[in-house]
C-alpha cells in the first residue's frame, strides 16, 4: 500500500513570515489527525524557518522548492542541499516545469540535484510533464519516457524508492484545466510500467506518483481514486487553509 502524499507548492507566495503564519495557524488544526496522508508544505526560502517552527510538533513536513547540487562555493544566490537539511527541510521539489521553462533547467541539471538531495537525506519530489503542443502532437508518452530516463538516470532502486514522482501536465498547471482522471491515470500507469521495466514490479508498485495541475477540492477525490495516483502536488489551492485541508481529506478518503 502506498501512503498518499499531498504537497502544497506555495511557489513565490506566502514568503513573508506573517503570511505563512496566518495560513498555517488555520491549516494545522484542520489536518491535525490526518496521519494516513503525508502532508508537505513547499515554502519560499525566506519562511522555511518560520514554517519549520510552526509545524515541528505536527504531522506536516517541510519542503523547499529548489536547491543547487554543489555543496558550497561561488554560486551567488544559490542554496545547497545540506543548508536546507540543517534547518529542518525533509523534502525538496525538483524539476518543476516553471524551473525547467523559465530558468532553463535541463534533465541533466535536475539529475545532479536529485542525486545530491538523496545523498544528504532529503526526500525529492521530482516533476515531469508534457507541454500542450506535445500532447496535441501525440508525443506525451515519448516526452515522459525521455524525462524519466534522463532525470532519474543512474538512480539505484533504493534511491528511486525514496523519490516521489509528480506527473504534472504543463497545460494543466495554474490554468484551471485539470487532466481528466482517465487522462491522468493513463500516464500514471504508463510511468509505473516504465519503472517496472527499469527496476522490477515490486519497486514500481512502491514508488509514489502524485498528480499535479489545477487540483482543487472539487476534483481531488476523482483524481486520487485512480489506482496509480498517490495524492497531488498542489499550487494555487495550497495557498488557502480550507482548500488545502479539503484536498488532504480527499486523499484520506480514497486510500486504496
Ligand atoms: C504546481 O505548482 O505544481 C501546480 C500544480 O500548480 P496548480 O495547482 O496551481 O496548477
């Protein structure tokens, strides 16, 4: 059985300590007994310590949204994996399509970060997904297969088991256009099949694959009910305590 995981990706929002506190003061009591679901908040760097202090005695885990693969050195503006670990981060979101598209991150670059994150004991949530033109050209599976081969290159079975995959069709991110449960399940099942080929059936059956792309309280349950969907990575709807807690509850309801 795979434990569902709900990640709230705040992106460049809630980055002022009072804003983060206001959201979490409402959210924490709403999800306090939900131990059946892993709940992760991906906060901006400026509030990681604030969020850590607020959630440290709760069932919620802390994530950052980016890191560099080097340990230290002349990388102005960058943050190393061990810095994040040292302030209580347990997860790291890598390869988000906004990082890939706006900041030109490649599969190879993300692969280096992924290996570094694993080496310091951060649990990576790694995003993959196709653009609208790629879907319309019938290339979704090809794109996903290439991203999986390259982003997860040379990952051992144990490392793969510690990694969460977030399938996020880029045309569904922040657009209000969700993939249908059937469209999402088709790709999740495809990803699991690729993992079975690369590793084995047992490993493939244990890796968690989240769906991301305009998840909200109204569509979460139908998505999470699908056999190969293990929760969601949530952007817009993670900014409000009510909507994020409803999504966590949908994950709890659909435990398989
Ligand atoms: C995301 O940022 O990963 C995301 C899926 O955003 P949204 O839920 O707003 O589409």
